[in-house]
C-alpha cells in the first residue's frame, strides 16, 4: 500500500480538491468507474467526464471538454485545488486544456500512458481510420502532428505514468519537457486504469507532487503518524 498523507487525504486547506478524470480514445467514462470510485474514497470530488471520439478531430473534442472544464472550474471553492487525470488521449486533452484555458486553480496533472510525442500506431492507423475518427491521426508521432505541435503546460506540475509493456505508446514517447516526475509501472496500455498500484501512485502525486519510490522521504516522515491510526507505511 502506498501511504497517503493522513493530514490531507484529498482536502486542500480551503476545501475539497477536485479531479477531472478523462478516458482514452474509443472508450467511455464507464472504463474509469473503478478509478473514479477509488479517488472519491480518498476524499476527492471527481468529475468522470466522457466524450465521443468517433467522427471528431482532437481539437474539436478538446473544445467540447474544455467548455465543461471551465464550468467545473467556475464552481470551485476559493483556495481549493483542481487536478486533471487522463489516460492515453485523455492525458493529451488534459495537457491541451491546461495550455489553452484559464484554469487558475489547476495545480497538478497526472498523465497515464500519454502519447506526448505521438504514437507509432496512430501514425500507421491514422490515414486508414480518418473516416471514422480523425483524432487518431492527430496523435501520430511525426513532427508536424497535432500532438507534437501542442504547447507544454506551464505553471502546473506534470506527472507521467508509462506502462511497462505498451505496444501502443513507446516509453520514450510518454515523456514531456518540464515533467515533475515519471514512472514506469507493470501492465499494458489499457490495463493501468484498472490497477490499484496505479491509483495509489496517482494519489501520491496529487498530494505530494511526486510518485512513490522505495525510498520515499514523504512517506518516511509520515510513518509514525500513520502507524498510530493503523495505516501501513511504505
């Protein structure tokens, strides 16, 4: 078990932290149901947003999700934090919103198996699936693709989780300039949103701005307090 910060647990000093959770291409919000439930159990207010990736380009999807994100942001209590957590293309949508929208309370983003430098699979399938989903081609790994022309978000902490066995996005393509932390976890591209260790790493990053390692200063500092209330330390 990854030790959570027992004094915070999803709560910022002035209110409950909010997470916008985004799935990947060809999926829907049900894929993140267990993920969202676990985040809520840790004290977060979670908006598990769905979107239709059929027949739409990635900029069009970003525009629609961005409108919903702005409405959520408008309702945040003053002083509370907003976080974005996205899987695969959902991570790229998160990255785009952070770059393009005025989300002044946005603090951290966790990107799970993100094609930050594009996907070789998208490069191969994009021209073939353009009639079904133009968004696939937007994720290609060639230099002039949409994802490779997307600005890097500033003034926000970026955490990246890559899959150990990922036939869709190579590990080197998950990296992004300015990332605060990067970790590779066991599993395949689509499996990570169902794994408890991924959930715990996401929460660790949202609370501390870094992922858990064997030698974790944050967890060591909280070990006595955690043991008092029956939590297992790292």
